C-alpha cells in the first residue's frame, strides 16, 4: 500500500485499521495469506497514518516478535503513537496467552521510549466490514 492510499482522516476506530490491513493482506500471494503477520502502524499527532510496516511474517500459527523490531521504525520516524496489528489465519479472534504477554511487554517498552501503544488489533480470516471480525484490546479495555 502506498502512502497515497492511506486515508487522510484521523484513524478513529479499530474497524478502520482492520479494513486497511485486510486490504494489504489480500494483495499478498495466497500462500502467504495463511501465515501470521505482525504489523505496526505509526501515527502522527493528529492520528493520521504515517507508515505501515510489516514487522514480521511468521508461520501458520505463530510469529516471532521483539520490541527492538517493533519500535525501530517508530523511533526513526519520530512517532509518538503506534497501533499493533496481527492476524490469526485460523479465524479465531480470542487472544492467546502469548498475544497477551507480548502486548503487555510492548506497552511497557513503549513507555520507556515515550511511544504510546494505542491499540493491538487482531484480524481474522475473510474480514468483512460490519461483521466485527476483529478484536481490539482498546475496545475490550485491555489497554
């Protein structure tokens, strides 16, 4: 997705993010769509997208995530806020214990760097607008 394709309005809902990331995922080769992906989205001070980065591409049911890679571009681009997004190819939107642990670790790392983790969004397979096929830590008051 090119920068000109990003919405120019502020990102206000997890559904906005889920829609954007699903569009990116659908542009990939079919074989890669069934792998776990982990993205970060850097926002400017008006909550407009400054960048979307695929941090890591995993395997069918897991991916390796480390704060160093998650925050590298955020620091280089000078953003104050990021959104974490990853997919569950199985379609199960229940966060795993590992998902919960990494989310908390990244929130703590963000605090040290003064980069706020606004949300962590899980998207399922075959996302469709209006079907609430995502999980938002923010909406669930986990962040």
